[in-house]
C-alpha cells in the first residue's frame, strides 16, 4: 500500500514539476507521436478483434450450439465471455502497442528521465548522447523481453477468458499485468542511472510491485489526456524512485 501511495503522489508532483520547470512544450512532441500511433492502432484493433472473436465462435460452433439449446442463461454466459475476451484482446493489443512505443521512444524517455533528475538536484544538465543511448538500449532490451513474457501471460488469459464465470476476472488480471510491466519499464531508467543491473532492477520491482503497478495504472488513467501520458509516466517514475531512496 505504501508503494501505491508513493506512485500516486509522484503523479501529482509530476504535474507541478512540469509547470514549475516549464517543460510542457518539451513533453508534447513524444505525446503527439504517441497519440497518432494510438488512434491508428485502435482502429486496426476494432477491426481485427471482431474478426478474431467471430472466427473463434464459428470454429468452435458456439452460435449453432446456443441456437440448438435455446437457453437464455447459456446465451448470457457466452455473451459475457465474449465481452471478457474482447477486453483481454484489447489489453493484449495495448501491451504490444505499449512496448512498440517504449522501443521507439527509448532515447526520448532516457533523456527526459535524466533531465528530470538533474533538475531535481539543481545541477546543470549536460546532454551526452552516449549516456542517453546506453540507457535507451537497456530500455529497448527490457521492452523486448517484457513483450515475450506478456505474450505468454496473455495467451493464458485468452484461454481462461473462454471459461464461463471464471473468465470474467481476466480483464482485471490483464490490467494489473499491464500496469506492472509498463511501470517496470519507466522505473528502470532511474535504476540504470543508479548503477543497478537489469536483474537487480527486476528484483526491486518484484519487491515493490505497488510502485510499478501504480505508475502503470495511472498511465492508463492519463489517457483522458493522451498527449501527456508518456511524459507524465517517465517523470512520475523518476520522482517515485527518488522518494523510495529517501525513505
């Protein structure tokens, strides 16, 4: 619970920090790119997910079986399961999309995290491409590794979502899973500067799941203001790591 509180407080402080340091213009450019990708990706998802669910239903013969049984209760169960399957597919799509953005935007995230920390320490910020690229490469490798792990987890969730009643909890599990992996990626930029190895970073996040999940869930909530979501996430992650170090 303490880690969740730190994560939520960091997002509030990120808003104040951006205004105080006059960073609004600087954080808009990655947000514009992110929004374009998000809109195009969402359109493609809506088309492909309907086709996927229809294909699965036709392959398993669910509609014909329901028509034969003529049970309102069974129809309700399978309608609900269809909704849960679509939600899990949406979260899986978002996992792939999110990791693509983390790969493409890695240099920008590394730079913004580094700049945030130097501003917090009131020290002059000296841009060094070699340092930024080194952190970006680590972020790219982490995003690729997380993509594989999330694909395995979501494969299980897709199968689980087909089970009546039990499958109704799968969207919640998928959302928490998404939050954890996204928060992990955001926090890792700060861990890299603090000389933590990737394995040490993973151990820290496993012991502070609330910190990673909190950052990731607020990233999803921030999609009401999608242009600022990526920048807020990386700044909030940098602020939260700083708070944990002081604790």
